[in-house]
C-alpha cells in the first residue's frame, strides 16, 4: 500500500540580505562597523578586577596591613570563587568576598573573579593570589621593643641581627616586620663594611637588601617603618615623595633641598627638641644629612665651602648614590646662596642624572644664558 505525504516544503523565499547577525540577540546589521558598535555597546563582557586601597593587586600579592570594607572595591564581577588555604573553592557574592577579605589576617586566598553577565558568551575570569600576613599592633610593638634593645642600643653586627631574629618577640605574625628591619640593618653592615666583620658579600648587595626592606616595611602603618622607608628612599636617591615629612628634621631638610632647591623655606628644627635614637643610619647617608644641614645654615658661599664639597664628592669611600647626593647638595646650596659660578661644576656632573636632572638641567641652562 502506498502512503502519500501530506507535508509540504515551504517556499524558501528570497535570499536574506547580506549582513551581520548578532550571536547574542536577534539583531541584524548591514555593515561590520554597525555590528561591532552594537556588540561593544550591548554585549561586551569586561574584565572583572579588584582594587585594594585604589590599586589593583598583582597576581601574587602580599598584604601586611588591615583592610576595611571601604578599602576594597570589586568591579565587573557577577560572582567570585574563593579558595582558602588550599581548601575547595567556594562561590560567593562580591559583597561576601569584600567581607571575607576585610576579616582575614593570616591566610592564603586564591580568588577567581567571574563576569558571566552575558549568557551566550564565555565568562571572563581574573585570578588573584592574596597572601595575608597581618600582625596586630601589640605584636608589632613587641618587634619594635626587641629592635630598640638589640639593634639600636648596641652596635649592629651580624650576630646581633641573628639575636634579634631569634628573639621570641619577633616570632609569629610579627616575623614579617622583623625580617624587613633585619634586612635594613644587614644592608647597613654591607654598605659600611666594618673591620670587625669578615664580609665576602659584594658591596653592591646592600642596595638589594635596602630594596627588599623597603618592599616589606612600606606596607606597615607604623611610624618606625615609615621613617626607615624614607631613609632608604633617600639613600637610594628616590625622591618621588619629596613633600613627605618624617619628623626627623635633618632628613626632611635634605629631602626638600634635593627635591626642590628653589623652595622658599626649608625644614628647620622646633625649639627645645628632645630626641632619642630610634633606628641606625649608615654613615654615608648620615654624612649627606650633615652636609645638607651644614650648608643650608650658611649665610654666604665661599671657596672653603667649595673645597669642602669637592673633597667629599670625590671621596673613594662613598657609594655612587652618595657621590651624586654630595654633588646635588653642593650645587643646590651654592645656587641658593647666589654663587652661580660655583654651582656650575656640580650642576654639569648631575644635569643628566635622574632624579637631580629635573632641576639641575634647568639651572644649568639658566646659568649659560
């Protein structure tokens, strides 16, 4: 028996006009530019990211100071996945993520920020690793007590640094802070190379130790940490934060002099200042602070000051960064006291050395016209 089909194939109709169909919705566009504009405006899936105190952390960031909810911003994320100390990841909302970060002090967090707002597009994911090493104030104070007793009251040696790191007050959550202070002190020994220490470490490694200490200590909201980071930046000729005040007036004066020699008034000490030692300073850096203090107190320039500066700037015992500072202090002081001719020699030597070139090249040009 034969069965006839009752279904009919529909008329295909005219061919569809050439163009671009959106894969996310029913929209159709005659030109590629219109299609791209539509996708960018309506279906773009942006990269999710997190900001901690206004900065995006690196893929492997270390956090050493507490964060409040207002310090944490999550953008372009529909949700997040959090893995804590190697446990299985948990999916959380962005609000829960912010609360988790603000409440964490000692942990390793692996984060996946996910933007899955476009159903027909693959989610965009950003990965972060956050290592929390946040100590309480009392723990940091104990580290500072040990630092003051062992490395400030006595001469710095490798043995005393070892005793400091072995002290029970520098253990636990405060260990990170103690390591930064120890790196700074070891950098001083490497730079000064005292006779009592049999050193095989290259002289240049002091910069590495200073840099490592700076990278650690800059994250601690403590007056001591802030002072030492400013000393390190001064030693390494980093004057990006020229207007920052430390309370150590010789340092503040020298930083202002080398950042802006044209400043109308330089930092001066308060009357009847009482002082106590709070941290060691390497002799090269200390000599530069003394030089800036001495020269800014002079009412006029003379050949004796010129010779004093030249002798120090050419000393074989100074590191190259201290040579540069000596030249810069010489040039800035002579210029401030109206001795343009005496400023020419040091200006010529630092006119192309950053960061002093920011003002030295300008002064040199003015003196030549």
